[in-house]
């Protein structure tokens, strides 16, 4: 069904639709396509000028995907075979071109209002509708709302004083301008050395006059070993796409990766060394899958960390510099591994200077540059690569209110929670794609979004065929899933290390936000929930105002 003409949603006019999708990135594009194909009247909103989501906003130099393109895609039979990826790990421009092509192929842009920010999302219990208000003055009533706003999309607030006084150019990797930025011959500072910071540093080092890199925590940065796509393999995959999808659904990270079941303790030192070399040569995120026990065993984690630390030292000419760049206080894989070619080599250049924020602190930004308590760095351009307000940032950016006027994140003081990582108790018909409590940032976002959208679409069809018009998880089921999510993270070294996947409570207790039990386990659990008639969910029948929970007796949600 075609969406209502977009003009009707502007200039203070009101319309009523089956579903609103917020975000025109990977999840939003697929959501609009699938829900429209199911016959729903669906419209989408995005504050950006076009489709692409994070792949539109993060167009900084060096940005590229760290999961192989064989799997970082929609698995769409009409597109997979005809699309040409140039490399295993393509650059941002190719990812964006792919998403644009997908939107073009299925005519998805006509569903979206671009340059339109959703400001309010208020549940109307009598009408069982979400009232959606945007910054353009339009109001839409929607039976269902899909939050395809991403978990890593809202940049962290800038913590530095004086940013507004800076007379040069201030750039953020997460909101990179779409028009070209020429850094040639400029004096540049980069603050932050996560995936975004590392990629930008390696990409611009040669071109700029000088580069000051402000590093707080050193990261393990490994090469991607990028190469052209294996065309034979790609062709075979395209001819057996259903099989490939099935294989991917049985993996831990939602893509085919060089994993093993053999723990380090079952190998002799030479076998261990060979295994680590093989993973290094495979590239990408492979070092995180070297041994199954490296996620939980400090000794194995140290073995892999020492191997990578030696590679890092090999790449850096100055041992004193290597001392600062080499991560020593946490093992590899406990924070998101950074995949980037030429990162350490950039620091061998005379025009690149490392500022160790463990020895000096940024006190303020001035019109001419960055002041620390140890010195002053005069620059023309400052690039902020501070990361994201993960999990709750994009949801907090919208005024979401349930029937009681509560916001979903108000109950997240002890860590973000969503039942099965998808729905929040008290917020009917609101679906948080790749939300907290789903594998989310631990797996391939593209596959995850497709799976979640299909799950939501199937749930909506189930409701239609059972005369239900609203659904939400029960508080008990959400709590049980939260406990299960914590159980799945038991013993994970990653939970003990400061990183954006861990929420630390005031009493020091730690909450692991994504579901760490592995992609295939997650898929099995949520599929069984659907097959058993959605235990843990409460449905409201058309014409009533109450919700009836599906019997818990046979629940597959672990207690
Ligand atoms: P990030 O990993 O959170 O890194 C943020 C960086 O900013 C860290 O070095 C952090 O230091 C630093 N920082 C934060 N606040 C600071 C402050 N007040 N002063 C100084 N430094 C500060 O963010 P990201 O690099 O944008 O990456 C986030 C995630 O996005 C990645 O983990 C990945 O999942 C995804 N991503 C993937 C790719 C890719 O390769 N495909 C590329 C970009 C992003 P601390 O570590 O000390 O906090």
C-alpha cells in the first residue's frame, strides 16, 4: 500500500497510519520495505537529508566497515548478486551507495519525510495510538512505532569548556559534513582513539601539516588485511543466499567468522602461535575469536594480548611512544577491537604527535586550540571522535511518554533494559530495533536489524489475525530477560573492563547491556517465544482497554 502523500504530514496537518518508522538507516529502510510489503500504511522520518543513517553521518576520512561485506548486507536476492563490492571491508562511501541503491531499487524514499526530526512520541491509551509530533509541525497517529534510531548514533555531549569559542573548524566524526572537507596542509587535533578516531588518524596523517592525537585509553588496533572480494565465493553465495542466511543464523556474531571450539589450553605453544598468526592474517575482528576461552579466561586473554602487543611494538619505531600506545591494563577483546590499517605507522611520522591524556588533561578549548594543564596545542581544525551515548542516547533525544507520562529511560537508572532486547514494558506497540538486551553491538548490525524487523512484522501479523491491537511485554518477563542477559554475561572479562557496553551502578555493581549468549542462541530463544504464542507478552483485544498476559507456564524465557 502506498503511503499517504507526504504533503499531508506537513504544516500542522494530521494523519493516521499503521506504522511510523524513525530512522532511514539499515533498520529503518528494511522496516519500511517489509511493513509496506505486508500491506501496512507506513511512513518514515529522518532528520537527515537522505537515507543512510550512521553510514550517512559518519563520512569522516577513513571510515569503513569492520565486518566482511559478504555478510554486512540485507541478504536480498534481488540485490545481492548484482551489487559489486570492491573490497572485503568497503569504505563508507560504498556502504552509503549500497543503502541508496537499496532505497532506489524498492522505491523507499517516497515513504520518508527527510529533514524531519521526531520530537514527541506520546502513547494515547484510549485510541491505542502513538501520537508522533515532528519539528516541522506535523502530527501523525500511528498504531505501531519502530525505533530504528540505532544504538550508536547519538554522539556524546562535548565535555570541554570553550568549544563555542574555537575560531577554527570543529568537526565531529559522528556528524561529519556531507560536503567535502579539505584538511590538506592544516594543523589538526583529533580527540579520541576508538574505531572512529583511529580510522581518521590513519587516513589524514599524511595529508595534514601537523596532527596532535589526544589519547585517553590506548586501544588494540589490528589491521583489516583488506583485499578485493573473492568473486567466485561471492557468486556462490549469491546463488545460495538462503543457505548462507541459515548458516549466518547459526553463528555467534551473525556472520561467518574463523572461530574454533578448541581452547588455548588444548594446544601446545606452537599450535597456539600458529592459530594467532592465522587470525592476524585473516584480519578484521578475527583476533577476538582466536580461542573460545579468551572471553572468560585471563590467562588465555593475556596470551592473545601479548601476541598483539608484540605486533604493535614492531610497528612503532620509538619504544617510548610504543609504551604509551600499547594497551597494558586490559586484555584484547574486552573493549570493541579497533580495525584499522596504518594506525601505528602514522605515529612514526614527524608531523604526528601523541598527547597522553593520562599524563595531562584538557582544561579548555580556546579560540586558537586546545589548552591542557601541561601545554597548549595551536590548531586550525579539531576533530572530536568521542564516541556515542550508547543505547539510551537516541531514545532520550525524543520525548517518549507512555500512558502514565513516563519515559522508557526513567526506569534505566540501573542499566538499560528491553524485553528480548526489543520492547519495553509500559510502552505498547513500540519496537526498539537492536535494543538493550539484544546481541546488538556484539554482532553484525545488518543481519540483526533484518531479523528484528521480520520479528516485529510477524508479531504485528499475529496480532491482526488474533484480533489484538496492542502488545507489550509484562514487567515480570522483562525482569526475567534482564536476569538472563546478566547470566549470559557471567564470567565475561568484558564485563569487568570499563567500556560502553557496561553500566556501572552507584553501588559498584555492573550490568552488561547487550545479550552476550551469542547470536544463534538469541535467535533460537526469541523464535521459540513466537512459536509458543508469545509467552511474556500481554495483548489487548480490539475494543478493550486491558492487556492479558500469555500464560507463563510453558515459557521458554529462562526463569
Ligand atoms: P568509542 O569507541 O567510544 O571511542 C571514543 C574515544 O573517545 C575513546 O578513545 C575515548 O576514551 C575517547 N573519549 C571519550 N570521552 C573523552 C574525553 N572526555 N576526553 C578524552 N577522550 C575521550 O567511539 P567510536 O570510536 O566512535 O566507536 C564506537 C563504536 O562504533 C565502535 O565500538 C564500533 O562498534 C562502532 N564503529 C565501528 C567502526 C568500524 O570499524 N566499522 C568505525 C567507527 C565506529 P576512553 O576509551 O578513555 O573512554
